[in-house]
C-alpha cells in the first residue's frame, strides 16, 4: 500500500521545490509496511525509506481545519531541528494528502520492555540517556508533557550499544497518546512546566526499577489524582530500591514544582548511581 496525495498529484506537482520545507518527503517515496500501532491520532507502520529502516506515523487531520495543518507544519519544523542522540530522529514528513512523519525505529522497543530482566547499572544508564534528551528539550524551551515508559524508546546507536531516546515530544497536533490510570505519571499541575517533566521522569524511574506501574494496575485515575493533589503522596517505595535511589526520586517528585531538582542534577545522579552497580 502506498501513500498518495488526496488529488493524485504526480511527482512534479507539489509546487515550487524552493518553497517546500527542508523536511518534505513526497508521498510517492513512502510505502506502508507492517502495521505496529494505532490510535485516535492515526496509525504507525514499519517500512524502509531510501534503504533505511524507518517508522511512519500517519496523522489523521480534518482537511478543513487550517489551524491543525499549520500546527503539523510547525511541529515538523521544530522536530527536524532537534538533532540529539537521545531524541528520536525525524528524517522527514509530508503535509500533502494524508500527512505523516518519517522517523527512526526503536529496534529494542520501549524502555519498559527493554529493561525487563536488565541489571541496575543498565537501568540507570538508560535513565541518564533519557535525562540527556530531556535536557536538550528544556534547553530549547520545550516541555515534553507526557514522559512515561512507553514514550522512552531504545534504539541502536553508532557505538553499538542500545541508547534510550525520548519520543513524541512535539506530538500536539492530534490526540497522540491515550492516558490511563496506570500511566498517570504527571503531577496534575494546572500549567505544564519544565518541573512537570522532572516529576514524570521520576515516575519512570520507579517503573524501571520495580517493573510495575508506579500506582499499580487497578487504581482509577480519580484515586491517583486524589493521592497526588489532595494527599500530596508518592507511590510506595519499591522494596528493591536503595536509599540513594529513593532520595533521587523524592527530590524529583516533590509536590511543589519549584522544589524539584533541575535536569542537570538528575543527569549527574543517574550516571553516578549507574557507577555504583558494577
């Protein structure tokens, strides 16, 4: 199955090449491969593009909603500039016909899947990787807004070692991520801010070390929200977590956003903790 523009435009009918964005990939270059996920946003496929393994994220947009189309273009502009070894790379996108993003694949799956059975040293190196990606976003004034184990992917790197990378950090054009009580990693603040990402990454640490969702599998969203907002509670400390690890999580997940440690401190602590597990 091949993408096609809605009006069956040919190869030379996409307008003036000088006016096309640098990230533009014409739809005739991309064919859908194995379907791997979908949701209200659209669908995700595996495929090769120019002899490179890629993931294609197809987005459902209302053709009459000009604002959403403009937002798609602005998000592609932004993502294309964010080259960092700990962020999922965007190879290009298409805003003709049915829009899509073309990005690098996660050869080792999500962080939650990859870390099953891994030692603590690997866990902390992976957390450090994700924190480096988050630092790059924050340095560019970008709040991720939805950090969780399924939005941290593990890819092959040039040095041959699996590397954790943040994903879906600009996906605001559609309802890209479905929230559920088991994934509720945010502190439910009225306004998202850099410190909100710190809190969410702290929840990811709990999940990575315990192998369980921070608030378990059964609590409804309303109960989790009450625990966080009204009771100002954290999830229970995993029995396998040592004092230094738990101290980092509590410093990242303080109720007051201004009291949470900055991302630079998280990076230092994560790699220092990795060094303690030989």
